[in-house]
C-alpha cells in the first residue's frame, strides 16, 4: 500500500467548482481508497492505495465529472516525493507567508522561461516542481499557475508553505 498526497486544482475558488470535502471523502471511499483525509477546502487529499498515479488520477477525475459535472485537474505525489520537495526548497523560509510550491502534472520540456517584471520575486524550476519566494506577496506576484501553465504547457497548482507542512505532518 502506498500513501499519496493528491492535489485538485481550482475547486472551491470564488464560488466556482464547489466540492464539499465530505462529498469528496465519500467519493474516494467509494473508489476503494483507504485512510482518506482532506485538509481545508482547496482539494488537498491524503490516501492509501495499491493503484499507481495514473489510475488514481483517472478514477478521481472521472468520479468528480460524473457526480459534479466538471473536470478537475489532479496532481499527485508520493510521500517521499513530497518530503524531497519540502527538503529541497532553495530560498529562505524565514517568512513562510511568502513561500510556496507549484506542483506540475509533468516535467516540462522547457528548462527555463523568461518572465519580465517580477521585481524581487524568485522562482526555481526543478523537474515537475517550481519553488516560489514572493516578497511582493502572492496577491501581487506575476508568478501564477496560469503563467506557468501557459509558458511551460503543463498543469500547475500552488500550495503555500503552511499547507505543504501540514500535509506532510498529516501524512506521517
């Protein structure tokens, strides 16, 4: 049995794609996943299964589409991948309010991208992950999911430092 952290992109944002966490947990239990936990309302899931990542993604997307009528991008990591991402954060975590992780659904073919006007904000692309350090604040940064998706031709979802830490703690 493998434990995974599953991230849903774009649910419960500004009243769009409403997905109550109890309904989500019910769906995941019906799909046969074990030790299912959700954290906050933004689509953070911990679960155990013998299935591989592709099977999990397919089944969750299909179940949400059938029950709620919309498609949701799903990104998944093993606990060891999550720990590695956390341990390798390259910038200061002194102020956790300006720290985030952008999880990608695949490793992009582009290794560098040019982004103008990001002021003091920083990012570092590492395979299927982008580390963010945004002293200007997340409300003002140009370093968004949409920008990375457009430039890298991948699906991206961002989690702040505290969420990454909490999911790690809950998974252990």
